[in-house]
């Protein structure tokens, strides 16, 4: 009976070692597959992002400074004061005016 317990103990050690070896083989295989994906990855194609062509203010769309300034004036505000607070949007309206002027000359 003592011999049977000893053989079961050896079997458990062998099975444990086999499990460790199998786990290592699977881990190395997974790492190789992952590394292969990294090496063969293709870049994402570049997509041109459309540039804004208007300013949206209080649920209205303004494509030029004159119309927006008129709206502000009707509401008791000045375009100049607004432009100081919102320089990015003011620059967009100025750029749109230049672009449309240049586009209409061709």
C-alpha cells in the first residue's frame, strides 16, 4: 500500500510538471502571436477632418461676420466685445470672409 501511495505521489509531481510545461508553451505561443500582430500591423488610413465653415450660436448658424454682428446688435451686444471673448470663432468668421472673397474672384 505504501508503494501505491508513492507511485500516486510521483504521478502527481509528473502531472504538475507537465501542466507547468504546457502552460509555458501556451504562454509563449500566445506571445508569439501577439508579437506577430504588432510586427505586421498596418496603420489606420488618414481621414481628412472637415474644417468648420460656420459658427453656431443660440441654435442658429452664421457663415459671415455681418449677419452675426447684426444678430448680436439686435440682442444688445457688440461683435467686438464678443470677438474678444471668443477669438477662435471670430478668427473663423474672418477666415470664412477671406476664403469666400477669394473664391468669388476666380
